[in-house]
């Protein structure tokens, strides 16, 4: 479903509601741009034709007697005195290009923004929730697999085409060890997730989970990062030049304690060129603590 809201100033927003069972973020970006092409009158048909091909990503489910493994034993996960909580709030935090450059100096290794900022946000969330240091904590990164499988998925495939990379460590390792080590573990997990054998193994596991209608409840000790910076949403042009902002509405999936979304910056804020925004959901008390952690990044007071 889509809804357009036009304002007296002449600007407008285009809202889109969808089911994640239909498409992933990349696919939703493709659909959004196709609608913009048609609405602007520049095209009679989308330049990228939609492709189904769901059969390409059906894995072979493991035998029924094999349990569906969660990446970490749930009983070993760290706990927080602030959870459960009915007083949840959402926060959006600007991280400018200078802060990202300083953050990358935590290691002499070559690290991407996703790896090093993912490590920082993971630690900040754990500290904000005051979780016990001896418990385990889990990090997952949504990894696109369109070009990983062979042959690659056809341009225009809009269904779900991602898996998760996984890192597990104790709270003490996360909070007291060097941030560079955490970032390097995330980097290594990405490399592992790019292996075709790993991809098909997880597709099989997800097929079994789908057959058994299994759901993984949020726990607070996990952090799942999804990166919206390259979905092409800001490139949509409805006839008034490109979009200037993209914001997820916190509802359902995006209201989860375990998800953080990395967003492109507000395009009209020139001071944020090369930066990004971090969206988080936490209990109100924890959000204040998380904001303090993010402020340390801005002030270059990094706990390396």
C-alpha cells in the first residue's frame, strides 16, 4: 500500500507499507523507483523489469530430527535489569563523516563503515541496557546474496535475497576488549557469509524453520544491523528531482529491540555529507544511556 501526503509548502512524502514476505529492502527500493518512473511520466514501463524466480532460493531442509540451531544458546544470553519494558522509544542519531573517519582509526586494518560502526553500536547498546558481562551477546548483519550464488540472481529479482552473518562473544569481551577486535570479528563473519556453502546451508535451515513456522523472539542481547544506505530509495525521482529523506516508520519489525537500521543522511543537511544515521529502539532509560555513548563518538572520546 502506498500513500501520498502533500504539504502546503509544495513538498510531499510517499509512504509505502509492505510485507517482508514479499520482498527485501533491495526489492522494495526497486519497486519504489519503478513507481517513480511511471508516476513521473518519463517511462511507459519500468527500466528494470520485475523478476520472480523464487525457486532459485529454495534450500533443501535438513532432516526433521535435526534441531534448527539458533546462533547462540538462549540460556547463555546476557540479561538486562531494564527488560522486559513496555516503555520503548525510538531514537535517530547522526554520525558525521569526521566521526566515521576517527572511528576507523581504532585499527591498523582496513575496516568498512559497516564493520566499525556496527561494533561501536553493538557495544553501546549492551552498555545502555546494563547487561551482565558474563552473559553472551550476539551480533548479526544482513548480507545480500544476489551476486553470491551461481549464476547470480537476475536483475529485477525483488524477493528476499539475504542471510545473516553472526558473531558471538561475552559481554566482557565486547565491553572490555579492544573495539578493533570486535570490528575484525564482524569483518570475518561477513567473509564467511559470502561463501556459497554457508549460504546454501542457511537457506536449508530457513526452509525447515519456515515449514515448522518457527519464530525467534527478541531478547535484547542480540543486535541485528540492516543497512539501508544502498537500497536506492533516495534515487527515486517522481518528477521533482531525487528524494531528500528516507525514514522507516517504527512498526512491527522496525519496533524490535534487536534491530538497528543504518540510514542515509538527510540530503539537505550539507554537514552530514558522507555520514549516516543510526536508528535504535530501547527502553526509555536505556535510550538516554545510549545517547551518551553516541555523544562520546561525536566528541572523539572513544573507549578503544
